[in-house]
């Protein structure tokens, strides 16, 4: 009995020793699990470590640095970063992601692939001027040898998107075509003297997505594509959240020279994607579609949430397309609480041959077998019925569309009672009368949108003028939602309720500003640990563990053990490794 009590006493002492060791070990030894915070600025230097605002990474090194799960990569507000961003991400998981966000004050940080031309062009003869877009002396902005231009804008914000296949196809003033070196603009006057500085969207994917990342508070513009998957196993393209971003002015570049196919999307999940959240973003002025699940292979998309976004002036808001039959398909995609404004009513639609594919939802053709799509509580607003409809499908996919989609409880604002809501056609360059369905006809043939509200607004268009202007120009999500509600639209997007009582809104905004200021002060007061402190922490941890190990051995054996230098060193090494873990 006495021996048992003695053993119990030793075990009790052992437990106490372990607790003491854990309690005195520096908590910073485990800080690696929370990741590092990197700052990126246009003023950053290549040899900076990026771990403080005073020594930010350059954009070049942000593309070359290995980021691990738990890391934060913060871009400076007010800065514009030109070129492709393809982050290197490793050791991330759904619970330990790499986050790309903003820091500082001012406008959202911009990622852009624009080439900015601010000099005289060469006279190419035959009614054309040209400029070499492979020569960096001729432009500023994104450096590349690509001359594939989708569209451009001038100093006044006018859009020019009428790209043609060749010189013979250029008929009207400011039509243009490109070869591997030059852009050729049809005009009899020198373009810089007449239009000023031109900002050109160049063919590229601006942000290469990786698995297990969060993307917040970034502004992407002037590129062929906004966000697409980077390289990697398509079965591991998962756990991505994209929130509070502005993605605009995308597309129009040529992806197939032989057939002269133009394209360009905001966010494209090509061939696969799962557990993806798209929330509180602004998608605007895209040549093709703002968000798409598409691919040439029979891909699989699972658990996709597209909620509380603003889609404005794109040719299409959301698209599904799969070019081959086989396994796969869409499982549990929800399109909910989105505010859709004037799809099919901007430069992308004007510039394309198939104008009648302008719509909020595009079923471009989907050969994969499975569908599970829910669309509810969205607001669709159109002020013209020349091209735009709410739903579009080729004849081949109509049956699958009607069978596998669940569409209800939406709010549709269209020009007239008989405006086309659903359009079925295989030829987007013309509209056949017998395949146009107004709202009541759509309800009857689809048995969907039974509880959706339809409002004809043709006699009241002036009340939406402010909304249309703000939706086209503002980068403030809340301002656009407020303008929509003030115009009389029912909006379920985030923050719609708070604008019904402006006093409450002002209070919340004021409180938020205070919280933001507090957080910024706290962030400013943080300073990176110096090298001496880190060394002391590591040495202290090692010594503490070694001493504790010796004490435990003495307690358990009841006598002083002989010292073996190799064993002690080995134990020290093991302790050090444990501390680092």
C-alpha cells in the first residue's frame, strides 16, 4: 500500500511538473500557427521582408514569396498594381487559409493589366493609326509583350470596344484590330490629339486563384479575365471566399484567332470548384459574364454560394456551360439576394455579334448530367427590352434547365408587361418570336417564379436615373444598394434593411468608423519581434524543457541519474523541435 501511495505521489508530481512546463513556456513559441502578415505597396522594395508597413514587399516579390496557411497578404489602399498576380500558396487548409486583403486608408487597392498610351501614334495609312504595344517606351502600366486588346477607354470614360478581325472589317470610326505587335485604330486624326490618354484592357488572367484562400477588398480592372484558377489538380480547387471586391472592365480579347472568338469573364471557375463563396462584390462592365461555372471537360462544381452581390452592366450576370458529356455537373449552387442592374445594356453587348445572349442567367449549353441550382430573393432591373432578358437557354438544354433549377421569390422590374423574360434560341444573333416568353408565359411553362413579383416600369423610368448612374460609377456597395432602395426597388442584398432608417444607418457607420480607427491604432502599435527577443524565447524554452525533463527523471527513479552528454543534447534537440512545432 505504501508503495502504491509512493507511486501515486510521483505521478502527481509528474503531472504538476508538466503543467508548470506548459505554463512557463512562452506563448509566442506557438505563434507560427497564426501565420505572418505581409504588406505590399507600390513603394515596396525587392529586398524588404514585407513584415511591416515600413518595409513592404514589392508587387514583384509578392508574386515570388511562398505564403502558408494562416498568412495575411495586405495590399496598400490607394495603390495600383500592374500585372498578373499569381500567388504561391502552400500548406493551407480550409481552416487555415491564406488571406489577401487591404490595409491603410483610401480607395481599394487596384490590380490592373491595363496598358496606358499617352503619346502620339504612327500613321499607318489607309485611314488607320497604329502603335506598337510590345515596346515599353510607348505605354505605362502592365509590362508585357501582349498586343491582344479587348477594349479601351479615354480620359472622359468613353468605351471603345468594336474590335474587328482585320482592316477590311473595320467600317466605322474607332473600329480597331490587332496583330501580334500593333493595335490599328480606324481614324483620320491622330488618336492622342483627339482622344487623349487611352487605357487598354490586355488579354491575361489578372488574379490566379489557389485552393484555401480568402480574397477581400481588392479592385480588379482592365484585363481579359478577372479571377481564374491557377495551375494545380482540378479536384483540389476548393475552399475559396471572395468578398467585398470590385471586378469591372473585363474581356473582349480574342481567344481564337481562326474563328475570331472574343471572350472575357469576371470570375471563372473553369472545369471545377467546390466550397466557394462569392459575397458582397460588385461585378460591372464585363464583355461576357460576371461569374461562370464552365469548362470544356465534364467538370464538377459543388457547394457554390453567390449571395448579396451587385451585377451591373455586364452582358450576363451568371453562366453555366459544359462542352462535353460525362460524369460531373453542378451540385448545390445557390444564387440568392443579388441585385442585378441593366445586364446587356453596356459596351460588351454593343461590341458583340450575338447581342441576344444578353441576360441575367445564361444557360450556354450544359452537357454534364447533374444540376442543382437555386435562385431566390434576387432583384432584376432592366430599363430596355431591346436585347436583355432574365433567363436564356439554347433549345438543347431547356429540358434540363426546367427540370433541375429552382427559381422563385424574385423581384423583376422590366420595361413592359409583355417584355421577354425567358428566351430560347440557338442563334444569339437573332430573336425568333415564337421562342420569347413574357413573365406570365414563363410562369406557366416553367412552373417557376410562382411567388415572384413582376413590375412594369416603362411609365416611370425617370425615377431610376440616379440608380443607373450610381450603379455604373460608384465603387461603394452600400451606396448602390441605397440608390436601388431609394428608387423603389425591393432589394434583399445585405444592408438593404439599414437604409430604410437613415439615422440607424448613420449610427452604425459612425460606430464602424470608430471600430476601424481603434483597430488601426492597435495595428500601428504592434511592432515585429526583434531578433534578440526571439533568441531569448527559444533558449528559454529549451532550457525550461531540459530542466523539467531532468527533474521528472529524478522523481521517477528516486536517484540522480548519470549524465550522458549525448542524451542531454539529444533531449535538448527534441525539446527544441517540440517548441518549434
